[in-house]
């Protein structure tokens, strides 16, 4: 396991990253991604590479009127960050849907190189 200072940094990095979602600007997320990032929204195909992940989020942001992500609980073990999150998503003219999510991040050199999201997609659709 890495030293405690690294764990604190990884904790801070992910919290800062999550705060950016409210800006709905996918280019602001890019510096947090390792060039070889692999993103998987459980049940969907993996998205590989920084540009592809940024493009994915640009599409989400363009479809949503509001995006508000927050951390409920977060645990750090070296390069691994496990976060229980509340993803607030609102389609145009609709209320903010509170979607619970579990995210697993692996960081390398201060950037997210692996990111897996676990959400009950069926339930999320009923909220939106």
C-alpha cells in the first residue's frame, strides 16, 4: 500500500473530479483521465481512451439540463478509490433524479486509468 499522503491525494482528486460534473463541460474532466483510461458503466461496453470518455460525457451533458454528482461515502486504499455517489441527472423540463451509484477508480500518477460505475439502470430510468 502507498503512503498515507498518496491516499489523501487520491481522495482529494476524486472529490474535485466529481465537483466538475455540475459545470457540464467534458473538456474540464480530461485532465483527470490517464490517456489509456478504461471506463465501464456496468452492463455497457467498455469505453477506452481519454478522447472517447470525454466524448461520452459531452453527449451526456448535452442531453441533460442539470448534472449534480455528490459523494456519500468514499474509501481509499492506495491507488484504489471506492465511492458511493448520488448522481443527480435532470432531462430538460424534468426534476433532478437522485440515482445511487457505486464507482471504483484506479489512479496512476494522479490520473484515473480505470473507472467502473455500478448503477441499477432499470431503477434509474424510472426516476428520470
